[in-house]
């Protein structure tokens, strides 16, 4: 693959990532608020963090595509790293505060979220495929920022697994915690 083709592919992958994560984030946050699920809201907020990262890395690749001076591209890469790091800290703070609030008993118990389960199940293969494709483009471009973004996308697949597992467990325990227990709950 030529360098120019790899650069175009990287730009296309970042655009696809941003679009997918905007949709995923909006659905996850709405479903999370409806179900009072901190895990699902956190998953959605993480999608917005990934959207921001994809836009910033895409912007950085676009500057290289437009043959901007290397000093300008390096400055953009440094700025991108700082912003993405700050967004991840905000996400970690939000999840910590909400988790503590729930542990001390304020807030309602999360409800089942079929939408959340479907969304995270679909997100899993999407994130794996996007992450792998970004890694190939990053290797062809020798781009540390694209490689880092690819690993962030792959990490999202792990977050999809964790969130889906939590939603499934919550649904199973919620169904089995009702006064009239279904017969299939006896195995739990």
C-alpha cells in the first residue's frame, strides 16, 4: 500500500470511527439514563471520548495529507494527546463519582436495558474490525497517534464485553430477584 493510500485509508477509518461512536454514544447515554445504568452511560461517554480522539487524529492526518510543515503536524499531535488524556480523566472522574454515589445508596437500582445489550453486542465486532484496520494503516504510516487511537478503539471492544456482561448479569439477577421467580431461575 502506498503512503498516500494509507493516509487516505487512515482518514476514512477515523471518519468512520467518529460517525459510529457518535451514534453509539447517543444511543448508549439515552438507554443508560432510561435504565439508570452507570455502566451504560459510561460506555456512551467513552464513545464521545473516542469520537473526539478520532476527530483529532483525523485532523492530524488531514494536515499531513495537505502537506503541512512537520512542525505544525507535531504540534497538532501533542495537542491531540493532551486533549484526549484530559477527556479520559473526565470520564474516569464521572464513573468514580457515580459509582461512589450508588455505593452509598443514593440513586436507583439499574433497570434492564435490551437496547444497551444489543448495542454493546453489535459494538464489539465493529470496534475489533476498526481497531485492526487502524493498526494496519498506522503501521504503513509509522503514525504513533493513529496507533494509539487504534488501541483506544480496541480497548472499546473490551469495554463492550465488560458492559455487556454487566447488563446481562443485571438482567438475569433482576429477573430472578422478583417476588414471583420464573422456573428457570432455580439454577442461579
